[in-house]
C-alpha cells in the first residue's frame, strides 16, 4: 500500500510540474494537457501496468448511459431553469455550429483519453488499485488530483475571474469523483473519456468557457454555468450522490471492483 502511495505521488508531482512549466516555457496553453501523454507512457512502462489496470476496456452499454446522463441531465435542468427565469438570450446557432460540435466532441474524446483520463482515471487510478487502497479513497484522491491539476489553467486563462475559483475547484473535485465513479463501475477510461468529451462539448458550446458566453446567450455564468456556476455545482453534487449510491448497491466498494 505504501508503495502505491509513493508511486502515485511521484507520478502526480511529475505531471503537475510538467503541465505547469511546459505551457509557460512555450507560451502554449494547450501543452498543459498534451504533455501528459508521453508521461503516461513513461509511467506505464516504469510500473509495468497492463491494459486492464490502465482501464483500456470498452465497458457495457449501461455504462455509457450513465456517461451520457451526467452532462445531459445537468445541462437540461439548468437550461429549463434559465428559460423559465428569462435568462436565455438570443440563441446564436448557425450552420457552422453543427460541425463545430462534432469536431469538438471528437477532438476532446481523443485528447481526454490520451491525457486527463489516461492519467487520472487510467494510470493513477490503476496504480492505487494495485496497492489495494479502499475504492472510496481512490475516488477521493484522484478527484482531488484532477481538480488541483486544473489550477494552472485557471491562472493561465484570462476568461476566468477570481470569484469563480471556489466553485471551479469544488466543481473540479465533484467532476473528478464522478468520472472516477464511471471508471470504477465500468473498469474503462473509454467510458469516462466519452462522458468527459460530451461534458466539454455541451457545456462549452451552450454555456461558454470561464466567463465567456455560449450560444444560449446566458450571461449570468456564475449562476448558470454547469462548470463554474452555483447551479452546476448543486446539480453536479446531486448527480454524483446518485451515481455513488447506485455504485454502492450494484457494484459495491469492496476491493476489487466487481465490473
């Protein structure tokens, strides 16, 4: 168990340092995530992890239903509330938007699978499972690691404001635990990557990124944004609680996971 903690900490620190320093050196924000891919390969080789430990499985149909429900259920409820309260502005939808949605989903699916999901729900999750840590602790630790990794992005991207920080980080933990639950239930980072890509696509297109406004024209992002707004945080906690309860009943939190 101590060895798992040690290896996990080394991998986490390595990713944090490289993800923070690389985009600053090369003045390229996208390198924060992209630098993770070669690090995953190095860490997987170093620890001799196999495909199953890394979560390289497809998962079942019901796993993808949960993966779809996570972003779509939260966004749908928020959209209804925004519509009822008169907070949806002029919808900016053009012929190019459909192509943009498809491109962003495919791009994010590949990027998430090879970087964020590949490390946090893949290597880090797997190395802690190998050490037979309590699954609940693994979910918490990987969720915290995932949220803290997003801190440099907060400071590097000018679309974020200081008032967003508490909800942004708390929401990151909730999102990290939820993606972790999807990985735990399915044994697959493909499932969590699918949900991650769908989340980014739907949220960023409809609601915008940071303080920017999406195609729905909702300006009160501090309230309505699924990622950095109060409603997003509240409904994210509710969904995580529901999925946690379902996992406890259908899968259980005894080691190992019964996928």
